C-alpha cells in the first residue's frame, strides 16, 4: 500500500493541541500513500479504525515526522487448507500482513523541509527465505525530500500511484484476498496484457501539497540499464480526496509489458481505477473499480467491481467481508470472489485471525504464449488438470481457509 508520501508538517498545524495533533495524524494512516488532508479535516477527525490498524508502520503514523531511524516490521504466520485441482494443507507466511522487516528514517532540515528514507524487505516466516531471491530490499528502497508546503519528491523502489491497497479491507494480501488475484489477472486478455506490480522500480514520484481535502500524485518508472524496454516503462497519476472520514481516488496507470507471443515487442496496458473508503471508527465501508485495456489489436478488456465492509465489536473483534466481480469484454468470462475474515485483537499490534476465500469462475477464454492454462485463483492453488479424455479441464471454484496470528513491531 502506498504509505510513504509526504505528511502535513506538525509545525504547520501549530494551533492544534499537541496530543490531538498526534491522534489525528495517526488517524490519517487511512490515506497512507496520500497521507493527510486539510487543517480543518484533521482538527475534526475522531479516532479512526485505521489509526489502530497501522500501528507498527512508522511512515503511516505520527512517527512519520519524528527525526531518527526506526526499526519496524511484522511476523505473520498461518496454517490452512486449500482446494483446487489438488487438495493441500499448508503452512505459510502472511494471512493479514506480509512478514517484513524495515528501517525508516527522518532528518529535519529546518524551514519545514525533511529528508525521509525507507528500506524494507519481505520474507517468508515459514522458512526464513527472502521475499525475492538475491534481493536485500524488495519492498521499499527510496529517499525523498519535501515539505508540507511544497510536496515531496521521491526516488527509488516505492509503492505505485493509484488505488491504495487498503481499499480492499484485506489489504490485497497475496495469500487470501480474492480482490488481489482478480485485480492483476491478465492471462485471458491476450498476449499484450500486463499488470504493474504494487511497487515501482527505478521510480521518480511527486506528491503535491494538500489543497484543502485535495491532493495529486505523479510517478514514472524508468527501464533498467541495458534494457530495450521503453525508457519510461510505467507512468501513473492519481487525484485524491480526504476529509477526515471519506477517502476517494481516481487514477490512471500505463504499464509496458512484453508481448507474450514475440517476447520482444513491448505493449502498453492501460489501467483506469477508482476507489472509495469511509472510516467510521468502529466500521469501514469501501468500493473499488478497475478497468484493464491492453493496447494490442485483438486483446480483450476486463472490468473488476469490488465492495468491502469491516465492523469492530467491543474493540477486540473485527469482522470483514469483501466481494468482487470480474468480467471480460466480449466473452462469457465471469469470476465471482468473496473473502471473509475474523480477527481477535490481543493488542494494537498482535492478533489471531481466521480467513476464508473463494473464487467461482464461469466461461473460459483462450490463454496465450507463455501464460499458463489457469483460471483466476487464490493463493498458490492450481486450477487446471488433465481430464479422462486427455483434455485440459479446470476446477471452477478454488478456495482456502487460513488460521494464523501476527505481531507488528
């Protein structure tokens, strides 16, 4: 989730009591990558659900302003049952949070300006392996400079610009969120379809100051040295609104990926998206829309609609549900996804949880090139198998159940 752009400076809000300022600043974590809104919105915001949710994520709380270096992270472990073409019992990392460890730092330059950096690596808590082989920081590796008046410029590996992950009440965690899988599924759209990962490499981004409840973000991702890809491999823009309870965003992301048939031609895929989230303190409501359009003749387009809700009962019990519906233009391809969850909070940083997810697929558009013959799924479940007649067939309703716990530090 985009949690690292500029936050309003406490010095710019000197008229607010210090304790109230800290409380409202933490509440603005629900706008993570976007940060905070206007002075008036901050002054009036009560405690929000995501104030607690982002404890342990320093760049999404009031700690984002504190000079110094902070060690942070999360350990999340679960066991579960998966059903697809095969049945399996699994132990795996990450049912609520990606297991990770990171360093976050701030230096106050004076005059309202700050330098910030983040170095973050994901790992598999089940076996200790790095999230990406031979990579020390696969999630965050950026440095930024800015102020509440000028906005912030950032360079390096960073979250992309667009609909933040928290619009999905399960945070689009890769092991269980049906929204995460349906959002990025491109295998049935054609050989030119691609989807930009949640983080941009070789990126340059700018987050504007907040003008009342409004803010804008821009990002460019450059190709790797020696690559024959277009110089700018990803371009993105987002317009955001936050009034202390309601967060909304409209975004565009254009990503260049390899043609899966030629493996030499680069094709742009356009992603237009929108998201809404209302945080009422003890409940959260969300909605999202995504439209994927590969720019290769003959490729198809896909639309995804999502709805989510979360309810907190007596401070310790969180009930969650997320619904998703995906359709492919011009084909009888439809996927329905549902994710259910319950959390028992031992503290703001530690919880037990139960998760269940199901995707139901109908229809089957042809796949292309290097793309596997799979339908949308969750976790690492396989949906294709060889039938009695020797033909490839699909398990239409992959599903899983996870039980786990996490601790953020």
